[in-house]
C-alpha cells in the first residue's frame, strides 16, 4: 500500500510553498519478485531458461518501506 500527504501554504500573492510526504510499501509487507526464468531475452518474447534448475523459483523481493519528503516553492 502506498500513501501520500500534501499541503500548500500561501506565503504572499503569487508565492506558495508545497510540502509533500510519500510512503511506498507503507505496511512493509513482503512482495515477491518476478520468478526466475520468466523474463525474456532481447525482447523476442521467448523464455530462454526453461531447462534451468531455478526456473519458476522466486529468488528476489521488492523494495522494503521507503519514505520520501519533498518541498516545492511555487512563484
């Protein structure tokens, strides 16, 4: 689950500060990567590792929780 909060503060006529906070994988839950052997080689659409002993095994995980804070001055 991803979430974001944003708030703008008017400083004066024609000038605003915008603050933003983003959270990716907010619950920090496990997200499996792509099973091995299911990617294509050279964009041909042909799977090249069907005979591999690791074919179809999930060997990676996606990123853990990431938090990001940003500010923007608009004039």
